[in-house]
C-alpha cells in the first residue's frame, strides 16, 4: 500500500508518497502557488475581483 500525503500551505502545496510496509519514501514534490504584482493575484474571470497574497515577516 502506498498512501499519498498532501499539504496545502499558504505559498505552496507539498505531496509525499510512502510505502506502508517499511515507511520508505517513494517520491515527493513541492509546487509554489502563483504570485502576482505587489502580491495581488487577479481573478481571470472577473476583472473586479482579486485576492492578496499573505506576506510573511
């Protein structure tokens, strides 16, 4: 059995696949979310809607 662990963070998503038998790691990946100009991410379907990306100190 090979479970898939997924972690959705503020700036990225991470995935990990392990073997249950012995805990051996089979693969992992990290994908960063897009970042817009001055951390504002426009919504493609609505020009009047945007979200702001959180800045970490």
